[in-house]
C-alpha cells in the first residue's frame, strides 16, 4: 500500500508542478496576469456585460444589417 500511495503522490506532484506563465516580456506578462486573474475568478461578471456592450455597439453601428444577419444565421442552423 505504501508503494502505491507513493506512486500516486508522485503523479500528483508532477501534475501540479507547472511553471508560471511567462510571455517573455515583463510588461506583456503583467498585462496577461492582470486581465486573466479576474476572469478566472468571476468570468460571467465581466463577460456578460461586455457581450451586451458589443451587441449594442454593433447594433448602433450597423443597425438593421445585424438583425438580418442574426435572423439568417438562426434560420440556417
């Protein structure tokens, strides 16, 4: 039993011994970590309002074209 426990523990340590994310540039790494940290904790808090803003922006910019495109896609699928 001790041998199998040791084997499982070694595999567990291998899985969770990942190096930290590094993009090669300190500024890019900082921006990446700054953006992804809140998205990992509460993604819907940011994604839902952002998607609503994008949809409203597309409607303001393109108007009826967006509605026709969405209707066509809904009928096609």
